[in-house]
C-alpha cells in the first residue's frame, strides 16, 4: 500500500519538473552501469574502455 502523502507527491513532481537535466543524467548513468555490470560482452567493454580513454585524453 502506498503511504506517500499528497504533499510529498506534489513536492516530488515540482522537483522533477525543475530538474529534468539532472534526472536524465541519473537515468543514463543507471542504464550505463546496468549495461556494464549485467549485459556487456567483452567486446562491448573493450569498446567502452577505448571510448572512455579517448574522452579522458581530450
């Protein structure tokens, strides 16, 4: 049973509306971590590692 108050729901919605970019970053970071931990093949990991290193070097 959901015990979240109406005031809390409104506060959550207000924060969500004001922080769309932060929410996008949090969501994509979560997706990336899930992919790396649970789904990526060795080839995927090597490709990501190269992309990350290239990004860090620039």
